[in-house]
C-alpha cells in the first residue's frame, strides 16, 4: 500500500464512498434547496456550480482533508516560489511568472525573472505593431497578410485554440494558419493559394529539435526560396524558442528570435512568446488581456482557502470519481462554437501532464492517475456521443462550459444553446424513472403491451455528475481565466497523486523507434531486426508504394 492509499484521509473517503455510492443526486436535491448556494463559487465573473455532483458537505470536507494532507497548499506555494518541482528535469515550473501582472518579483535560482519576461513582452509588442501597421514588410515590400505558425503539441494547440476562441476579435487584415503534422498534406494544403510575398512564418519550438517542426519549417523555407529567393528568408521567417544555437543553425536571425525559458513547460507555454501568433493576429493588447485573465485565476488559486478554491475543488472532484468511483474518463463540453478546439487543447495539458504510472520517488503507484479526457462543443456533441453519457454502461464525469452572452445575438440561437446546456445537465442529473416513462406513454395513449416493450429503453438512470462553468462572454480575459483554471486543476491532481505533472518521458520511445525505422522505409537500411508485425507492415507498405 502506498502512503497515499494508506493515509487516514484516503481511508476515510473509501468508507464515505460506501455511504454515497447508491445515493441519487435527485434525492439530494429534493432534500436540500440550498445546494446551489452551498456548492458554487465565483471568481472575477466566472462561476463554478458543482452542486450536480455525487457529494454531500461531508464529501467536500473529506476531499478537503485529503488535499490538505497531500500538501496541496505547500506545493502550490513552492510552484509560485520557483522551486524545482519538475524533479526529473530539475527545473522550476514557472508559467505563472509569464502572466504575473503585479510588481512582485518571481525568483528562480535566486534570480528575478520578471525583467526578462517584460523585455520579451516588449519585444513582441514592437514586432506585432511593426507587422500590423505595415512597417515590417516582405522582401518585395508588400505588407504581411498571413501568419503561418509552424509548431506541434504545446507549440501549436494553445495558439490555435485561443485564436479560434477569439476569432470575433480578429480583423481581416491578418489571417492565421497552422502547420503541425509531419504529413506533407498538412503543409501543402496550408500553403495552397498563399501569396509568399505577404506570408510570415513563425517557427515555434521550445527545443528547436522536434522532427516534425524542423522538417515542416525546412519545406516551408524551400517553398519560399523557390518563389522569392534565398534573401527572402530573413524577411519571412521568425522563431520562438529557448534554443538560440539551433535557431541560428536554421538560418533565422536571432534578432527575430523570441526567447523563453526552460522553466516554461511546452504545454504551458501559450503565455510565453509561443503566443506570438495570437499577439500578431489580435494585437498585443488582446494578448495581454489574456495574461490578465490568467493572472486573476492565479491570484484566486494562490490565495483562496481550499474550500473556496475553484481549481482545487474541481481537482478533488476529479480525484473522487477517478479513485473512489473508479471512473477512467472525463468529458469537457463547451457550449460555445468558439471553444470547439478547447477539449483537444486540454487533452495535451491533462493527459501529457498526469498520464503517469510512477510517483515522484519512482515507485509504481497503486491508484489511478490522470483520466482519459475527451469532448466536443455542444450542441453538436449531443448528436454524437451523448447517448453513451446518458444510457451507456461507462461512467463519465463531465464539465459543461456555458457562456451567458454571444458575440452574435441572432434570433433565438443563444436561448436555444443555453437551454440545451441547462437541459442536458438537468437530464444527466435527474434522469427519468421507469414510472415516469410509463405514465408519459400512457398519457399519450400507447398500449400497455407497447409500454412494456418501450419502458426499459426510454428510462434514464440519471445520477451522472456534471460541473457547470459559466463565463459572461468569450473574451481574451475569460479565455485566460479558463486556461489557467484547468492548468491549476491538473497541477493539484498531480500533487495528490504524488506524480511529476511536468515531464513527458512517455512520448520519447515512439520518437526514437520512428527515427530507426525511417531508413528501413527508404531502403537505406535493410528491413530487419523488427518483430514480425512491424516487419510485415514494412514489407506491405513497400509493396504498395508507387515508384
Ligand atoms: O509531445 C512532446 C512534446 O515535447 C510536447 O511536450 C511539446 O509541447 C511538443 O513536443 C513540441 O515540442 P517543441 O516545442 O520543443 O517543438
């Protein structure tokens, strides 16, 4: 037994789970009209309603005890104090410094990083103003009209998600595009129809060694040179990276490299110069509003007691379902078309952070860690996988994200959208009993025989837990808040599970093997030394390959 599962706080929750597991939320709501007030929290306009969870006040007290006994508050303080909490890479985890909007020094290894953070923000501002106001031009003197971000994972997902979320703030003067997949189709389709003279490429890579990004950047450079000549590269390529040497080797002038630091994890880097495409397309003021929103959430997380701390509450509810109910999956369901990419972004932040199987001391853990995260925008998701959420055998915990106002108030679209948001969370919680189904069918004049046939199919068990997050409107500020909220939630869960949420060794092995296999595909190396499946696949692909 690990120290965690052996702890009194864990054991108390195990006992409490026996009391709660068969309780229906319907009955909890019937008994307690104050449930919403009791189980909701607000921070700078954002509301979390967590009353539709399988919890009582006792549950929340015990989850709070667990958080306290796992040292969540101390770990949070260590992160905000710049300690090397990413132990396997011996680094601080300091993305909070990137959005520190106060005068507070942010110290890593005895050194205040704020002057460098502010200097890079200033450099970004100058560059963005130059591009947006037409002082920075392409090699033939034309204004830049398209920004192509070349990056993958954390150097792509946050930027693409934020730009999609904030599309209503974008003018038609500058259009963003993205190349991430090493599949050449992504590059070719993205560059199709683009005017090289008005295109600016940002090569975004923390390490500047990522195979996909470097190959894509090299092919994009070839495309540009073919159209405009070698001299064009310095007018049409900039870089965002921590690796100055590699940026130089690639041929990008380091005056046009926007740096960040090893204490910023890739999946936590949207706040750094990795967000350059956001700043270019929306303007630096909007990018800084996003930082303000994240800072507001950082302050809430840093200073609120456990009982009123939104990221901690969400994290502990996740622990409740993962470790005590034994559920593996968590769905994120934004009811706003602008947030369509949010679940995909969150998949990396959550699953790359907490998809771990050994604890900080390297011992295998005897409890579940990070969940499988999936999701999609409502109402489309309702017509896709909601059937399983309502009546399937797998249990899934859920976050619904609702937005009170719409950028495009058109007829009754927003009313219908919000009524679906509310209707779904209500249906998931309440369900529909067989008795209710039978009464409804009888009222409609359905025959007794047919009622017997239909009733089991039309019954909903309910008791499906949902968090409801409500934002006033999608703005740079609220996007900043939302992202920071989930980052901190994931951090808290990592602390409880005693894992390192900030490394990602699991993505290495596949990369190494791919490097070894490439020469076997090209014929530079013989097809050998593989298991028979890999061997068979390689040979078949070779057979199918068109000369
Ligand atoms: O997927 C592994 C990973 O290292 C991510 O953590 C990171 O966001 C991504 O690759 C891209 O890395 P880089 O920014 O160094 O190109």
